[in-house]
C-alpha cells in the first residue's frame, strides 16, 4: 500500500490528466488519472470535480496491477449482482 505523499504544485503541473471516455459529458462523478513527469512511473488519481482536493499516488507496479485487474473484469461488480 502506498503511504501518504505530498506533491508540490510544480510536480502536478506536468501531469497530463485523462478522464475515461465512458464517463460521458453529463457532469457525472469522474476520476482523472495521469503519470507524474518525474520519471518514476508513479500515477496520480484525483476527483475531476475537486482538482485541488485529495490525491492518490500509485507506484508504476500498483497501477499496472490495477489496470490488469480492470481489464480482466475483477472490478465488474455489477456483473456479480452488486449495484
């Protein structure tokens, strides 16, 4: 698990944030993610409606594992009967 990390505004200035194309344009609750430009491979995640709020920072290995799980359907909770 990643411990709390403080990022400066300079570190965040180089992040190219991306929002899922599936989030639509209806103002839904969206998360944004983007790699830090510091060469570490870390990925930052934030709430798009609160860009100055809390961030979650993942190591490259954590992010790769998350993406693999998502692509493998491990987070398809609606398929398992959860709403």
